[in-house]
C-alpha cells in the first residue's frame, strides 16, 4: 500500500530491487531512494564487509534490505547468487545494473588485461546479471524493470578512458537490445546517463583543480552532480510511471550534453 503522499504511479511497495555495486556512491543512493519509495532492496558489491555495512545503514533508515556479495563480472558468481535468491524466494522486479569501475590510461599504453577488466565489469556484467534477472521475470509472468547505468560517455568520447567509453556506449545499446527481445514479456529496459557525480570513483578528479574547473565550466549547471540527484529518474524508470518507455537513455547531467 502507498503510505506516502506521492502518486501511486511511482509507488514501489511490494517490489524487490537488486542494485549492483550499491555499497557506496550512486548505487547506495539509488538503493536508499528506491527503499524510501517503498521497495525492498538487495545491495551488492564484491566485499561481504561492505555489503554488511550498507545493509546496516539502510536498515537503520527503516528500509527492508538484503545483502548479496558477488562479482557481477563473473558468470558463475552471478548464477550462484541468483540460485540463492531463488531459494530465499526473492523475486527481483527491478534490476539496476550500476556496478562499474574506471581505468584512466592513454590507449597507446593500454594493455588487454585492463581493457577486458573494464569491458567485463561495465558492460558484460550487465548482460550476465540482466539475463539471470530477465529469465526469472519472464518465468514469474509479472514483467519487470531493468535500468542500466550509462554515462556521458554513452554519447561522447574523452581521452584516456577508451574501454569505459566503449562499455558505456554499449550499455546504451544493451538497453535497446533488451527492449527488442523482452518488451513482449512486459520488461522495460532503459538507461540513465549520469553527468560527473561526486563519488569515490571521481575523488582524484575532484581533487585536481584543473579538472574541477573544467567540470564547472563545461556544464551549464556549473557544478558536479550529487548521487541523490539520480534517484527521481531511477524511481520513474523502476515504477509503473514508465510502463510504455523502453530502450531509452535519460541523461541526468545538468544539461551538459545539450550545449556546445
Ligand atoms: N561518479 C560518476 O561521475 C559517474 C558518472 C557516470 C556514470 N557513473 C557510473 O555509475 C556507476 C556507479 O559509479 P560510482 O561513481 O558510484 O562508483 P563507486 O563509488 O566507485 O562505486 C562502485 C560500486 O560498484 C562496486 N563494484 C565494482 N566492481 C564490482 C564488481 N565486479 N562486482 C560487484 N560490485 C562491484 C563497488 O564495490 P567493490 O569495489 O567493493 O566491489 C562499489 O560498491 C558506475 O557504473 C559508473 O560507471 C558514474
């Protein structure tokens, strides 16, 4: 039941959401935001201790939360995690493929190992977790929501982050591929493209005065984004409000990609 004063269109009570990479940064903010909209949430990262900490934080906020430590880029770990969800009767209605890493190096110096690590974590993992979730959504016959986290680099390249750029461009198209195959099962798959957001991933850039000045000068909002500023779009894409929206990417970037 919707106990908030918000429209029932955006109500997530009775829905379970798995947010990958949700022990800090954007993922943790999304888990908290979906939890406050009524969802039961499952938090994830590779580290059990960080998962336990996130579970404790969200529980203290009154959110119904489960923890699942697994590596989203490892097929066997993903499959094992979903088998545990099956045993716990945790049916996932909403999946946010958020886990991601960055690696900054000019392409001429980049090794295949780092290329593969970034592509596997930021793109292949969304396929692996998305496939496991969608199989179960289809079997349960209730449809579902998949939200893949892209980036400004889903649209435009930047020097020194080639594998990240390629993975995030792929994320935009993966949402469309998921929509093409799974819309018939009432699954909506869309992407969110955040601008530069203040998280651990960007701490070195925030500390670099030249980069910080460039972010503020290039972005019409003239500031970094905050993780919680992605919550509204995530609730929209996780809820009945977006039931006929599929294969889209919504940039939450302060207007960055709209200007020259
Ligand atoms: N921050 C930005 O400006 C920005 C902008 C656009 C897009 N994004 C995207 O938003 C997402 C979150 O970014 P963030 O800035 O919040 O990053 P972050 O603060 O570095 O957090 C990343 C999270 O992902 C987890 N993770 C990393 N690799 C994983 C794996 N293989 N399996 C499971 N969990 C894993 C991390 O935990 P462990 O390391 O403990 O596993 C952590 O919980 C990423 O997809 C990123 O590309 C970020």
